[in-house]
C-alpha cells in the first residue's frame, strides 16, 4: 500500500493509562462483533481473495518468520504479493488483539501465554504504524476525496450534529466503515497505552 502524502499524522486520542483503562472498559462492554465485523467488511470490499488464503496460512507463516518481518511489507513469500502478506498480517493481529482482550476480561485467571502473545504483537509494530496502515486500507475503499470530505465534516463536531452526519447523503456510502475505523483506532491506542504501562493488571479493568 503506497503512502498517502496528503495524510497528516493524527494526534493520539488516548494519552494515559487511565484513559486507556476507561476506553477499554467501555469498548469491551459491547459485543465482540462490533470490532470484528469491520474486518470482514474490509476484506469483502477489498475484493482480494488472496488475502483470505493468506489469513488461513498465517499460523504456518509465523512458524517460519518473525511477525515483525511479516509486517514490514518487504518480505517475499511464495505465491503471495508482498503487500498482501503485510495486509493479512495486520488483520490477523487485529483479530488476535480483539480476541485476547475479550478473553482476558472474561477470564479471571487468564493464561500467561495470552499476555505474552498480546505483547509480542505490540512489540512487532508500533501503534502509529498499525493505525496508519489500517487507515490506508480504509481509504483504498472509500477513496481519498471521500475521506477528506469526512474529515472536514467531523471537525469540531458536537453531539447534536452527529445525527445530521449520519443522514448526510454525501457520506452515507462509507459511514459505517469510518465509524468502525474510529472504534478500532480507539481500541488500538488503548491497548498499546495500557499494556505498555508498568504495573498494569488487565483483570483490574473489569
């Protein structure tokens, strides 16, 4: 996925472990499918069947390569495009982070390897890069013009204008995708901030 030079670096929404804890509590009160559904929609709209095959192959690829290497976008894998390997890796990591966080919240005695696997993902790609690469995938679907128009409409948006935004004919086509991306961004920033903070115990977020 080519870098879009028109995209500016976004300011982080989550800036402290306490904010991360609050956000995770809020997000994880909702059904898991709220975060997962966008992944399926993303795959469907990208219309790339090779990604589905790579997602199935990823456990085997992880036996052969380090995750960080798979996420570089430079690794050549037989019968796969370089960028597809990276995209499948990003979506696999997102699925796993969602799974681990829900499992850790629901299980009062989580397995240590869940924490280890979660932190392995966090060490393999920065939060900024993770969010940015997902955004590029979203923009590949919505188009740059739509994304820029959406950004303009949500600047200084207050609560009363949210309904009007949902009814905006110019934005309706991809509004659910953008809403999902907003949730995922909040989720990722919260996970990275919380689990990279010292002396944090996820079981205490419930």
